[in-house]
């Protein structure tokens, strides 16, 4: 009798386990790896995982559960961290096969090349052969060089998108192209910041600016800036950027990440620092500079419309080209870090494409700068006005 009683309890326990397993297998939001033998689990968008790994269920999805920091090492082995083939979910495949990534984005890049290459080439010719004041053109020359290099390398990225997001140029070229893409983005923001600071000192502190060794300072600043940008780009150059997706039979370039990559946990901090140091801080400096410039010109009753136009153009470049991509970059990594979701990544890729338009807008700066420099008496008139106003105030 006692044995029958134990057998009955065992059967009830076994049936409850079967029901629990069936319930898990029917739930689409959870991993199906345990229900279908060795089939790989569903993967987060744009963050692919090698076959044989699994993803932890976030504690936020379990009612009443405490937040636990899972160690990625428990999910990934040394073999999967070096894997070249990844599996992604349907949302990722939908983007990689959509007309957005295969037609619209390359169309924008083609327009940038057609406008940016000739305009920046003409600008460089003017800066080297037509403008006598070299010290005032150093920042603009470096900006034009950065934009020109960016435009002549865009055809590789255009080919990638038109080829169905299939990279055919090798791992090394993908790393170089990615570094040049991001390098131009943040080199432009830093150079525009330097131009803004130069204008700020020239107008708000004209007598200090007059006594500065401008050529030496400009050259030294540009050298430091290029060094900083190179250091910025080192993580992109030293980490793997291409991955093979067997579902689509393509090789992606900087579009999909391996969650088991040895340094993947540092990507969050890297891109957050990139957005803050390469965009947010320069934007605050630019806004401060041009607010101070406009207030100073208004105080001296000076109508320097060309300077105001330069201010508005630089602020417009920041607003149109840099703000959307960097805000979404920051929001995407914060969302992925805290919620394990990367639904914003598609929108970030679109705004990243729009950020390339800065190479078409920057040449207008040279046009406005040439208008300012055409009148050689502007600086003298301004200094005399400042002297007169300060003399009246004292």
C-alpha cells in the first residue's frame, strides 16, 4: 500500500513537469532551445549570438524577481567569443533585406558623393591657392580634408548596401571604412568647435586674439585633434566588424555584433563616451561661443551679418547632422544596457546615414569665411569700435 502511494505521487509530479515544459514551449517570448533539441535560441536584434549559446531571461520579465547581474562568461565559451558566423532574428533579417537599407541609404550616400567630392575639392583648391591668410584657413583646410577623404571612401559603403548588405572587401577594409566613417563624424564636430572657439576669442576678446601666435596654435590644435580622433577610433580598428549570417548568406560590416565577443561588454561605455566627448561637450561649447558672440556684437552695435550667418550654419549642421544620430546612439546603448532591448538601432542607422550630409554642408562655411575675409578693414573697424565703447564705459 505504501509503495502504491509513492508511485501515485511520482506520477503526479512527472505529469506536472510535462505540463510545465509544454507551457514553456508554447510561450513565444522565451527561448525554444530547450524544446527543440539543439536548435539555436532566438537572438536579440543586431546583437547576434553564435550557435550553442543562450540568453538569460531578463529579471524585469519575471514578476517579483530581484535584479541579478548575470555573468556573460556563463553563456559564452572561448570558442563562441571568436565565432565568425552568427544567427539573428526575423526583425534583423527584415531590415537587412528591406529597401530602406538596400535602396534609400545608398541613394543618400550617392548624393553625398556627387555633391561632396567636387565641392570639397574646389574648397581645398581655394584654400591652398586663393586665400593668403593661411592661419585663418588651417581649421577649414583640415575640415575639407576630412570631408574629402570621407566622400571618396563612401563608394565602398554604397557597394555594400547595393549588394544586399553583403561586404566583399574583407575584414581589414571594413575596419578601415568604419573608422573613417566615425572618424569624419567626430573630427568634424571637434573642428567646428575649434572654429567656434576661434571666432569667440576674435570677437569677445579681440585684443587677446590679436597678440596670439595664431598659426602655431592652429597647427598644434589640429595635430592634437587628429591624435584624439585616432585614439577614438582604435577600438573600431582593433575589434572584429564582419560577421557571416548563414540565414541570409551574407557578410555584414558593422551592422551585427557578437554578444559573446571578448570586449562586447565594453561597447556600452565606449559609445556612450563617444557620444558625450565627441558631440555633447562640443555642442555645449559651440552654443556658448555663439551666444557670447551675438551678445557681444549686439553690445557694440555691430552688424556683422556674415558672422551671424556662420553661427547659424554651424548650429544648423549640429542640429541636422549630429544631434539625431548621437542622441539615438546614447539612447540605444542605455536601452540595451538596462532593458536588453535594441529596438532603437534601426533608427540610429538611418540618422547615422543622415549625418554624412555634413560633408555637403561644410563647404558653405568656406564661402561665408571668404566673405568675411574679403573686407580687410573689418578687424580694424571692430577694434576701434571696441576701444571707443570701453573708453566710454570707463
